[in-house]
C-alpha cells in the first residue's frame, strides 16, 4: 500500500532512541517510557504508519504548573511518549534545515551552544560597551502567533508532512490537572520537543534579523526569551529599548515589565552616575566587582557571578534534601546521592567568579554537621565538635564531595 508521505522506519527508530535517552514524564495517557517499551515494535509501527499516511493527530498535552524562581508559575505542556517520538521525527528533519539560518548571537536550544557560551559573550562585550538593555519576553511560548510562525516555516521548509504536523501540534489543546480541555489559538507548548526550535525560528525574524537590519550599531546576545543589547551610550540604549518594545508589539509579543531595564556597566574606568549598575542574565548577575590584575593589584571590574536568586534556589534545594535526617546513611551514601547535583552547580555557577559559590559550600557543610550531630550521640548539641569531626572526615576523604575537592572544608582542629 502506497503511503502519502515518505518517512523511513529508521528515522522513527532514531527518534525513539532520542526520547528514551532523555526519559521524561508521562503525558495525558499516563504511559511511561518503560510501559511504551513493553510493546515497542507495535508502538513504533503505529507511529510510523500514522505519520506516513497523514492520519497522525497529536493528543492533548498535559498541563503541569511549575514554580518560577521569580515567583508565580509557568505552565509546561507535556506530550505523551508517542507524541514526543513523533515530534522528534520532525525535529530530526527540520533542525538541519533551520540551524544554518540562525544568528551567531542566538544561543538557546541550539546544538553545540550553551548558556555559559552566552554568558562569556556578554561578559566580553560588557567590557567593550558601556550600556546594556536587559530584556525578557513575557510568556513567549504561550503567545507565539501561529500565522506568523507558519509563514516563516514555509519560507524555509517545503516538506508537506512537516508543515502538516507542525500545524497540528500548534493547535493541540492542553489538558489541565482537573481534566479540563483548553483550546490553543496561539503559542507552542513549553515542554514539547519541537517547541524550542519553532520559538527560535519565530524570534529569528521577530528579533535577531530585525536588530541586525535596523539597529546596526548595537550588539546583542539572546538565549531563548532572555537577552541583552549592548550599546555605546545611554541615549542609544533608550532608543534601542523603545524600538524593540514596538517591534515585539508588532509581533504580538510583550516585554516583561519587571525584567526589562537599562544598566550601566560601571568599572574602574567608567564612573558615570546612573541608578542601575547591574543586570542578571542566565542565572549570573553582572555588576562592579573587586578583581586582581596580573600584577596582583586590586581594581573594580564589571563581571558576572552567581545571582542572588540562584543562590536562594540552591540553598532551598539543600534544605529540601533533609540531610540531617539521613542518620541511617554513611558519608559515601550521601556523596553518591548528592554529588551529581553539586557537580552540576559548580560546573555552571562556578565558571565565572567561582568564589561567590562559597556560601553554598558552607551551607552544605552546615547540613553535614547537623547530620553528624544527629547520627552520633557524643556530638549531639556540640557544633564545635561536629565541625572538627567533619574536618577530619574531609581530611580522610578529600575527594568525597565536590566542594571538598575545591578546598571548602571545615577545620579539623
């Protein structure tokens, strides 16, 4: 029997392997990846058969609210396992087409590019440009205009089945926790496999190319819906902010009023008076900081370090581990349980001005001391003894915890 669209079974298998590697939660059908695997051959055949015949219709996405670091909630749309595989089929074909088009200053959700690359770029440009426009797009994934997005997609992709299924995913409704079905007339679900790629395509025309063509003397860096624009003067920054606000309104998007502002990159050589001399980008706060030059002399440099909001979130995470209650565990158990997270924090937030992470490492040691005081009766209520005991453990097992390897250990004596 002839199929309407030519989609290879090998492509579906490759998409399945990507989804399995990423794991992820179940969708509205409550089917996990493990349950999907029990009838793997039949399930993959159904996906291939329906996509090839044009009869694949995505089920509703599962609406899952997650708290924002800045307060409030963000609604994720979780597709089913089958739908994640179908979306990955499209992504595997579409990404190689769109990726070469994207701007070199766009970093979010792109292969071979990371948030730390974006932070490094902004750090370097903050030394070259005196002023910054920090901006955040309010509810990007919920407000992308479907007609404008499809117009951009058709410009670069002529594959009928890709266009067909992207349009169906854009219109797929969301099912809330109460079971209510919410129709979608705009946006692309945050949590969908293909959504980040589509969002990048939309912003490529809504922002990246527009800035390149209309604000040629500024420089920018964008990571998904967060970005900064580097300007030479305050007047240029104010002009750029007015222009991009109007541009986003034309594209039916809105700048977040609390996360969009102008900042002055003050340092030892830049001493203009301005009320705001800091901004936050990707979990790093850029502001004047004391630094040491190659001759050992102190000076003020405009540079990034872990933000206050990120520090607060990490402390809350450590508190939620309830380390002090795990009296049935030994030191190696705790290290095995928590080291991966600590290593991730250090790998990201320790990249620039790593000493700012010292409060987290001290916080972790404090909870390890509490664990010792609960685990051993002779240490109960004795903080000094517990600190010395933890110091001796750190001397005996210096590589047990990531922060001990960095030298953040209590004194043993």
